């Protein structure tokens, strides 16, 4: 998933440069559509965040603090990408909304992970989840409700810490 996201970001950055380096072409045939460079929509970012959110939960429940820190950093990275590429959504300041989550709930979760505090992690995870749902409500997408994972969504990953 991370590799795919990196490829998409690299392509979105390089395609406009490659297009600018090409010699001018003749006008496209009548009725033909010009090629567009791809920029992921908000849904693509949120789908990645949802996966990382679930993995964060499993890592925290397994007390695998390095993995939990990694998953939380991935959430921050994708949120940063969303802030840069989709700063507004439905005329709302999405970048500012995400920044509030990063400086609030995510910062508190980072502290819980650093302290290896399982109770603080669980409380922080629930606050992060509530912030996600509050954002969905604010953007008119309240029908999207995120919760703690209830079953193993990633049966091919071992979340237990390495000894």
C-alpha cells in the first residue's frame, strides 16, 4: 500500500514535468479529450488512513509500540498529503481540520506510544476515532462511521512485537 502511494505521488509530480518537456503537439482531433495528470481524491486518502487506523489499533493492542508508532506516522503522512492536495472540501478548510487532529489527538497518541501506556493508547485511539467521525459529520459525510476494528482485517500480518 505504501509503495503504491509513493508511486502515485511520484507520478503526480513527474507527469506534469514530462508533459512540459515534450515538444508542442498539433491540436487533438475534434472531440478528443486532453490527458489529465492524476491527483488522488479525498476518498483515496481516507481509504489509506482507514487501513492505517485499523493497523494502529492492532499494533497497540499487541503492545507493539514500534509498529504503533510507525502506523501513526503513516496516518500523519497521508493526512499531510491530503492537506497539500485537497486543502478544501465542500468549501470547508479541510487542511485546517486535519491539522487540528494532528496537533491534538495524534500528538496525544504519540505521547501514549512513547510512554508505552496501553490505557492512554486506548483512550487516545478512541479520541482519534471520535475526531474522524466529527470531521465526517462536519463535511456532510456522517454516514461514514469509523470504529475500533472488531475482527482481523489483516490476517496476513503479525502484530505481535518481535523479541
